[in-house]
C-alpha cells in the first residue's frame, strides 16, 4: 500500500481485507482548497485484471477526519468492484415479466413498468429481459429484477445484451454488513428521488433560512469557516416527504474561485435528523470542490496532490473505458473547461444560485426535537426510512453484491416507484409525471407522440391513478424541452471519469500540432 497511513481505522482495514488483491494508492486532496475538510482519493490497481479490461476501482471519501475520509473512499471502491465480481457469476434468467409472474407470482417479480423506463421505451411486460435475484428487505424473500437496473457495469450483463437504460450506480451502499449497506443505499435512493426535479437546472430557489436556528455545533462551525473564507453557502430545500429532511448545499466564492469548476460543487443529504442532513451536505459540498478540481480541473491540480506517476498510471489502466465514455457528458465538461469563472458563474446564476423563497430550518422534520433524536447509525436510520416508505406502499429491494464470505456488506438498493435520471436519461414513470403535472411543467405534454414527444411508460394501474390529472390522456415527455432546460448544465447531471477531459484535450492539442 502506497501513501496510506499506517494507523488506518479498523473499518478501513476490513475493506482492504475483503477487496481483491492489488496495489493501493491513497492521498489527501484536502490541500486543493482552503476549507480544511478532509478529502481523500484512493485507487486500487488490481493484481489481476479479473477479465475486466479498463477496470480501475477508485473512490473519493470525505469526513471530519482523515480516517473517515479513507473509509469513505474504500467503501466507494467496494461499491465499484464488488457488484461486478458478484453479479457476473450469478445465474440470470432471460424471460419476460409476464412469464416470470406465471412461475413466481406478482410478488416475486419487479414490474419493469414501475422502474422508471425511458420515455418512449418499447419495453413492456411481454418484453424478454435479463433478470437476477434481489431480496425484499422487509421479509428476506427473493424477487426477480431486471439486470438493466441491477447492474452497474457492462461486465455484469450477458453477452450482447442491450439494457433498456444507461446503467447507473444510484442505490449502491457499502458497510460492515448488509443491513448497514442497505441503509446507505436506501438513503441515497431517497435523496435522488426527492431532489431530482427541484435542483440543478430545475432549481426552485428555495433557500433554507438558518438565522438563529439550532443547526448543531459541527454545522455551525463549518458555516462560519466557509463564510470567513469568502464562500457564500446556499443550503436549499428539496422535500420533506416521508418525514425526512431532503436538502442540498451549493455556493460560490464571493471573489473568483481558485479553479472555476469549484463553482459547480453540490452536497446532498436525506436524513431523519435535519442537523445531520445539513452537516453531511456541507461536508459533501466542501469535498465536491476538491473532487471536481482534482478530476476535471487543470491537470496540474491533480499532479500537485497525487503521488508521482499515479495520474499517468490511472489513465493508462482506465484507457479501454475511455471508448465507452458517455459522449454528451464528456463534450459538455470540455465546454466548461473553456469557460472562465465569471462565465461559469453566470451560467449557474439563474438556477443553481437562484433564491426565490425561504424555508425556515426550524420547520424541517425533527428540527424542534433535541439534537440527534433519530437513530445515529446507518442501519437504524435506513430501517426507519424503509418503514416510512413501506407505510406509503413502496417495496424496498436490494441486490446482494457482497463478497461471498460476508466480510463486508455491499448492495444495490432498488425501490420500484422511486425515480431518478429524468432530466439526463429521460427516465420517468408515474411518480415524476405526477410531480410535473402538479407543477404545470412544460415537460409533460399531450397529443401526438413524436421523436421528442415520447410516451411515458406506465402500467395500466398507474395510468388509471393519473387519470384525474391527465383526463385519461397519454402523457408525453418532451425531451426537446428537457434538453433546452438542461442546456449547458449537463455536467451537473453526469460527469466523465476523472482526467478523461484532460486526456481528450491533450489528444486534441496533439492533433492540432503539426508534426505530432
């Protein structure tokens, strides 16, 4: 292990013992900003490629101590590599939802029409899909789920299988055991479902008023430090659905930031305790400033904190995955690199930094209770969140991606009915359609479908539930309107891999130089 402390916490050592053999390289990114919030990068160069060309497991972590940051980075590595190592060897079925229901019953199969299909998708209950086993968190029962939502990487799919949506990592969780990992992944699912249509390009500008509020000593101290550094912090309200506080933190340097990409930093949180949510989002905001600087800023920034040769080794190892990079994310981030701080700040001013109304911190669920009234460990907080979801009719599932010896817990949580990636991949179902209709959004239209007016894929039951809002008409998602709204802000939704922008810029410069 290179550049990792000799006195790492026990939790960090447990991850290292559980993960595949390889060479670890870790280093603090904290010096890239003045906030002082510990932020670490850890990379794992696998001893064997495990048949995974381009696999370069790496993670970012943050916390109040270096130890917490290292644990977080190693947990991200576990989330990156363990699902692939587990799922590629798991048996799968090629069948339709209808066929599996005849064999296992409706309770034993996740309905693809409840999984947020992309608008206009041809997938229905008769479509043949690849399926793997998940677990119902409430009972432990097995449930078949499409690999399209269970997988995180193409290595986990059957040969030549085309998933019905871009593979995403939302819902991944890691911890000392499965229950902890489920809590971690579920809170992320809730976080993303709750803020997806109200922040970034769709930011409603609902700032949380902290004046005179008891936000806890940790959050208050960090807020004061950021203010002293000339950073204006904007905590914003997403939702309090399910009795949970869902908020996010953005902000900007009152003078120009040292590196423009810092302006796009955001921290998110969903938690039963609003004080914990605020502190977590503040820490993540500070971490995002250095993470984005390291991964998408000038190459000199990364070289200033990484050990000699690490960045070159990283790019060389990850090179095969460059060809799979999402071109829209890469192009948009390259456009951002051509902007100065003032231009980027103007691009974000009308949405990310907008403030149109205020919500008192004291009005958030649990803010009127003594500090930290909710369970403090991730297992208990996740269990509380699951019980509240189940009370509203949601079914929490997870795919167990842990090492088979159970040395750590790694899962991917899937909650049919919760929705993500509407503005990036046009994934939308009943829940986000309802939200957009109630907001009178131009993103939902009616009439004749077309290339950019795509039918929202709904189950017959969901179609009926929406009828009071739709008048029984088929809702269409306007992808052209979504693209206009997102515009140049796409890097807020999807980022390319670290250093890929710098790699492409080097290629472009070399191609433009005669004799190279």
